[in-house]
């Protein structure tokens, strides 16, 4: 079937090693193997939340200090824009690489789910960009555009986390999504520059708190 | 003695037990590539093929061959019969350990 040349020798060698196990040892073996597979094919939530938490904390934080009139730092808007863009693109690339490595070799329903979910993020942000470019052509000012980007992306992130939580029955992800959607709405009402502070601290900071909480929980369960 | 003989001999060997346990950790409807499975089990290709054939003969695993571009790829999944046999196997083990051992033994280490 797989073109084995030495299957007979393997059989003999294997039989010698395959002495029946005691019940407790067998259960321990099953448990260890299942954990190993789970740990290696599932994306690491700590890493992903940590990555996006840092990206938002830095990127949105830079925007806050660039737009706050009492800002102690003199950050030009263009620098803040590049900082945010670089943070988000880096997080996106690292996320894609990490997930691709984890799910390599897994085929079937969950890889289709993952593919649809990945496209949902892409199309969601493309549509958001189209909406904002349409609004831009009506001649609104830069501040409004910035606010639309910040609140709009916060809303998309929030909704997709909630949807992810629903799809994978992941309470943490759902709660983080709800938090994100709500603080983005609140931030939009507070206006510029506060929305950037909200997205940086409540959004990015919230993700770092979740990443830390998962790390602690994982350590306690010895996994 | 009698209880041990109730354990499915197809699964009751360390290598195949680990193989079935690894496949049982996948979500329903998922398959795992031969090479990835090999890495997750630390087995040689020949060894893995031998055990897979035994499980395939028993109807416990399904081996699918396909092509990703020009590269041939083999994917493995537990069949319904395989999942059922594995569930029965673990249930028998728990029964063997008795009600007293059931509380602590199979749990994860602290």
C-alpha cells in the first residue's frame, strides 16, 4: 500500500515491543497522544491574541498620541499611520504563517471552515475600505475618515470574533468580540482622539489580558 | 484475564493505540496527511504503513490517496467503526480499572 520494503522485519520488531499494556498505562498513553495532537494542530490562542494585542496597543497608541492635542510626544500623523499599518500587516503575516504551520496536513471540514473564515476577514475589510472610500468622496474631513476607520475596523473585528466564538463554541473568543464591538461603539461616541486610546488600551490591552489569562489557565491544567 | 481478552486486539498494541488515539483527536470529518501523522507519532514510514494496513483491514481507518498539484498525498481518518471501536476500548479500560480507580487514574497529572 505504501511501498514498504521491510514490512516483515518491522512486524517482528514491532511485535516484540507491542507487549500488552496495563489499563492505566494505556489510558495515560491515549491521553498523552491526544494532547500532543491537539497541541500541535490547533493554533495557539495565547500567541495570536498576544500578537494582535501588541499590534493594536502600539498602532492605535501611536494614533492617539498623534491626534491628542495635549500629547507629550510630537508624532506626525504620517508616522502614526505607518506605525499602525506596519503593526497590523506584521500581525497578519505572523498569524497566517502560524495557522498554516499548525494545520499543515489537516484536510476536511475544519480546513474548509478555516478557509471560509479567513475569506470573511478579507472581504469584511475590503468592503469596509470601499465604504470609507465612498464616504471620503462626499468631502468629509480627515478626522471623520480616521474615526470611521477606527470604529469600523473595531466593529468588524468584534463581529468576527463573536462569529468565531459561535462557530467553535469558544466562550472567550465570543466575549472578546462583544467587548471589542461595544468599546468601538463607545469610542466612536467619545470621538477623536479618545477612540484611538480606547482601541489601544481596551482593545489591544484587552487582548493581552485574555492572552495572559489563557496562559495561566493552560499552565494550571498542565497543558 | 477474561476482561483483558475483551480488549480489541487490533487496537491493543502500543503503536496502534497511539495511532488510533492520534486520529481520534481530529474533528469529525477531518483527515490527517501521512507525513504529518508520522511526525506526530515519531514513527518510521514503514512502521506506520504496517500498522495502518492492519487498521485498514479491520475497517477502522480510511486511507485516501489524492494529488496536490503533481505531488501525491495520502490522508488518513478514523472510520465510524474505528471511532466506535476506540470508544469501546477506552470504556473497557475504565471498567478494568474499577470504580475506585475511575476517579483519579485517567485524569491529567496535577
